[in-house]
């Protein structure tokens, strides 16, 4: 799942490490607190898309 998410995020963050760090913070850490993985991924994707300049 992580590999697919990071592939999706590849062009949405300024640097590949930003995508990895964001995924860790907003998905992995959230799931560790008991949130459903699908819910965490969905929220992370929505947040990433909301930050794209061409969409705002």
C-alpha cells in the first residue's frame, strides 16, 4: 500500500523525501493511533491535492 501511495504522490510534493515524510506523519502515525488505514490514506491524499497550486 505504501509503495502505491508514494508512487501516486510522486508529482505532488516538491521532493520525494517530502512525500515519504508526509506519508509517515499523516498515514503511518495516524494508523498507529487507531484510525482505519483507508481513512488515513484518503485524508492524506485529499490534503496533498488541496496543497497543489493548480487546484487552488
